[in-house]
C-alpha cells in the first residue's frame, strides 16, 4: 500500500472513531468510490454499496474472510474462512475492480402483488437505513416502509405504507432481497462439534471497519516504535515498504 493510501486510510479511521455505524459505513464507501459526494453515496442501493465494500476489502486485505459465530446448540465459538467471491456467489473481481455485482437502480420500481394488495417500491439505500436507525423505538420498519414504498393499493384503494399487513411486508422484503442479494449476506453454517446448523449474518461495513481499526492501531504502534528509535516522522515511516519497516522493527527489538 502506497504512502498516500496509508495516510488516507488513517485519516478515514480517525474520522470514524467519533462516528456511528452509519457514519463509518459512509466513510468506507467514500474510500471505495473516491470523488463521489456523500449525498450520492447515500442514495445508492444497499447491495451496490456493500458489493463495493467487499471489493475494497479484497483490495486492502485480500479475498479471505474469517467469520466467527457462536453455535446455538453447544454454545461453542465456530470459526470459518470464506472468500468474498464465494460469499456473494460471484466470480473473483478483476484487477482494480471494486464492484462485485450491480443491483437494479434505486430509481427502478419493483412490484409485489398479494391477495388484492399491489405495491410499488424501490430498493432501500444507506440514507434510508440511517433514517430508520434514528427513528424512535419500534418505528424503524415504518420509517423504512414510508421511504421506500412508492404506491400501495388494496383492491384498488390507496393505502398508507405503514398500514401494509405483515404478509405483504414479508413479500416486500423477499422481493428486495432477491433483487439486491448483496444487501443481506447470510452464511449457512454447521457446527463441527455438534453438527447444529447456524445462520450468520455478515455485515461487511462493520466487518471492514473492525479490520481497518486493527490495521490502523498496529500501524500507529509501528510509527511510534520507529519514531522513538530513529527520530523519523510519520510520513517517512509510512513511506517505507512493509518489508523494510518490519526489518527495522526487528532491529529495534534486537537492540
């Protein structure tokens, strides 16, 4: 990773320390799609954003992801390794490519019909999710419906989005998941100890942020040790290749 890339990632990490979950996801998406404003990033489908975050993760830390989940049967912690392309059911991204798959545009209307109900809706975006997360207790789903449902009718009569019955809401969720699979990545696992099946949800934004946090803290520790030993600046230390930096650190440990 080049000096400019490392410095930019450290700046992203620093800004994210004071941000919430949605803010950190937006910061990471800004790295994945540089030069694009926050308003535009908040208006893309969730699956498009997450596919690009998977691509960014591959670029920064490689394809392999280690996932940990507790077994619902024996309570033992399970650890599994996956590749990003395997998780998304897509081929390995080409060199330099970040987008793994492209869902329908957020402006495209999807339709669901069930028992006299006819609903037109669009895919949720990071902006919709952030608004739902800020809603008072118990109203998150209603806020999401109101933002994403374009029109709703029952037997030809218009109905408010929050009045949609549970079966229709489930059908909407199923249709959105089918149209935008990267927005809801779930892993069907089996405990190697007791054989109990387990379902793990992989939130790539949170997963990638934890990895960035670990990398940033380790990098700053390297900077501290080398600055103390040699008097170099942060810029000078970050400009070293990982191999040379590690060699100097080994020399410090042997001194």
